[in-house]
C-alpha cells in the first residue's frame, strides 16, 4: 500500500494504516469518525500539522486559520493532513517565564511526532519560545519538517508615530517613572502597539527566530517577514502544505537541511539583522539535539565583522512591515552572500544561493548597503573572564558605545525581589558609573532564566537624565530590549558560579574590545569566597512536577539551557503496537 522511497522500511503511516489486521482496523476505524473515507488510507503521505495556536498566546492566535491553508496544500498534493495541538507558550502571559517551559513543549512535540503515524510535519509557531521548542522536538525525531510562522503584527501606531513591540514599552515605562509621560498616554500607547494578530513587530526574538528559520532553509522564502495578516502568508502556508508532501516522497529529513552550515548561516544572518540574544540559547539547544558541535565561541567568531544591515528596532529605527516591503530576508542574505554557505540545501529544493540570486532590495534606508551599514560590527560578543568562566554575552548594537569599555563599582542585588525592593531607594549607594549586578536569575535560580537582565535604572538616576548603565546578570533579556547589558553569565549564581560571590563595592572591569569581564579581586580571595559560598536563597517553592525535573537537569546557558537528557535524538521508529 505504500509508495515509500525509503528502502527497507515502509512509511510510518503505512506501518499503521496499511495493515489489514486488528491493528490496522484500530488505527483506521477511529480516524474514520472524522469523516475520512477508505481511500485516504491508500499509502499517501500523512502530514502532521503541529499547532501552537492559543488565545493565551496572542502572537499565535492566527495559526488556527493558517493551518487550514496548510491543509489545502497537503490535500492538493495528494497527502492526508492531520492537525494536532501542542502546548502554547505566551511570552507576555506566563509566569515565572515562558522559557521555563520551552523544553516541556519540546518534549511534547517530540513525543507527539514520534508516537503518531505521520510521515512529515509542519510546525506552526511564532511567539518567542514556541518555534525553537518545536524545532528542538522535531530534530530529535528527524522526519521531513517545515515551519510556518505566525508572522509579525502590523506596525504599532501612537499619535501619528510608528511604535515598536517591547522596545517602546521599556522607553515609555522609564518615561512614566521619570515623570515625562502620563498614565493616560501610557494606556493609549498600549492599545496602539498591538493592533493586529501576529508576533512582536520589532526584531525581537520571534522575528529573529522566524528569520533564522528561513535562513536555515527550514521554511519557504519570506516566511520570516511576511506580516501575519498579509494574504500572501496564507498562500505561503498553502505552498508549504504542497511542498511537505514532496519532501516526504523524496525522504528529505530535517537533519538533511539543518546542518552545521545551516546553523552557521543563522549566526551570520543574526548579526546582519540585529537579532535577539535569545538566538544563542535556542541555536545551541537545537544543535545539541542534532549532535552538532556548536559552541558559544562560534557566535563571536562567525559574527565578527558582519555589519548590521537591517535598521530595525531595537537596534535601529524601522519595523518588520517596513523590512518585508523593503525585500525581506532574501535581500539581506544577497548582500552578505560571501559570508554564507550558499550551497546549503533548503526545503524548497533549491540551494540557498540560488534562492537569493534574484533578490531585490527596494529600500536602502531599511536594508542598508555594505558601505553604509547601521553599524559596521554587529552580532553577539562572547565574554570570558573570572566572573564568567563559561562565558557571558552582550549585544553591542543594543549598548551605549561609551559603556563597551567600562570599569565600575558593583551594586549587588541578591534576587529579583531584592532588586525590586531597593532599586528606587533614594539612599541606594549608586551613581551612573556603578555596575548593577543581579543574581539568582539563571536557568536554575529563577527558575527558567527570565528576561529581566535589562533591569530598569534607579529612579533617582533616571530623574538626573541617565539613560543607560552597565548591567550584569545570569538572566536573559527580551529581544525587543536595549541597553548595555551583559547576559547569560555562566555558570549562574545559583549553581555557585563566581557571580554568586560578587559583593557591593567590588570593582568590575569590562572590555568589549578584549571580550573580557573580570572581578578585580585576587585569585586567592575569589577561591576563598567560592569555597565559603552557600546558597542562601529561601527554600525553592519548585519542589515537584516539571519545574523540579527542570531545575535538577537543566544545562547552563553556554549549552543552550536544554535538559541534559534531551540532547540527542530518539529517531522515528517505534516498533511496538498500542494494542
Ligand atoms: Fe509573543 Fe513578542 S510576545 S512574539
Ligand atoms: Mg521575549
């Protein structure tokens, strides 16, 4: 009953639906309660559509409708589409942080794909953590796989101006705290910021990930940038449905596309678009699933001398709609093609270089030329030193140039609660040269490594006109955020990393040029402090369930914050029947 091209093994769906015994009856009969006639079980490719639609993930709220377009394409190409839900992670809604659950969604996706009789899968995601989690889970099964993203919201609008998701939230909230904006205006901006379905329309984590997915060849061209409500995204979903059926027939698996070269392309593109720091933990985790040796240092090495070409918030001025109309990612990749592996295979069946060969740029203000970049040196800087033996990162595009070489006295907060209680205390011993240090916000500590690294500045300094300070933590920051913020310090303080023993008044030296971050105390004193260190945080409330499993097994930021036992793959074959 199968026309599988894989020698030896019939298709996964045929292993279930093609049987003429009791097991085949069970697999088919219950599916027929959905109105499926006999002939759809004739050995055609069965395509799972993994949907993270949810009303609690507003960024993914268009995916229910988009799935219908994928199905049209699958039917048209002679496949059988079957949609299934997966846990949805709403970045703006979930406590303590959606990142805590990325690996849980990855587990769910992996087991849903692996356990069901499907031959290929289309991943529907958008909001920050959903797509990385889906790719991680799918990578551990390795079926033919394609991604359709939610797409960005329309540009935000407020009082005749374009405003950007997230980026302007941080600005407006500081303006309210500094007494420069009324609460009424603040709430009016809230309504204008998110005025259509879709993901954050700045170059935040969601648009970063959808762009990198396109760069890695896992989606059709323009998936990264097409606005969520643009009819061409529906057409892209339709074409994806057609194409995944072909990929199953040709047995082109996810790992055939997602190679080391594809990951390197993603790192280079991330620099050129001014992408989120969160790309670091997601790409490292994806590589870990595929057994690809990718290291934190690769981000610094591969993005050195890559110019920032895309003038989007938070690093620049424009928004995703503008970026798309200017030509989108193909236009960017065409400009840096010398730094890309252009022979990388994509799901479209065309090598990346051929795919971008005719790409046009329609607006050089938004997608800059190489001789007029937003910033000549973009990307992620990876720092080393006695304060971060396993590394830390900073996004120089988001920072104040003068703070990229800075030495100052530490003002230390032992936890996020300690920070919130004291940051606006008029007696806090802090000035604009101080270095704000936040502990307890790493993967294990918070738990979940939240986006709090861009901690707001002390009110008394905001009132003096200070707009940026050097900040250091084991947390992440939102891809929509900006500031001179050193993130992902590893090992984290709650795992006994040196960050744990920084004290008020210690001198901290940061040199961006040298990629160094050090605590200016002697080796002997550091060793003594570390030997004496005890985790003094109150007993964790996370003593059971998934969160306990997470805390016990999560890897540090330099390894992508996956659970240690989830690295690698289980593959797609499950021999035992259910009855
Ligand atoms: Fe969902 Fe930004 S909050 S994409
Ligand atoms: Mg985020």
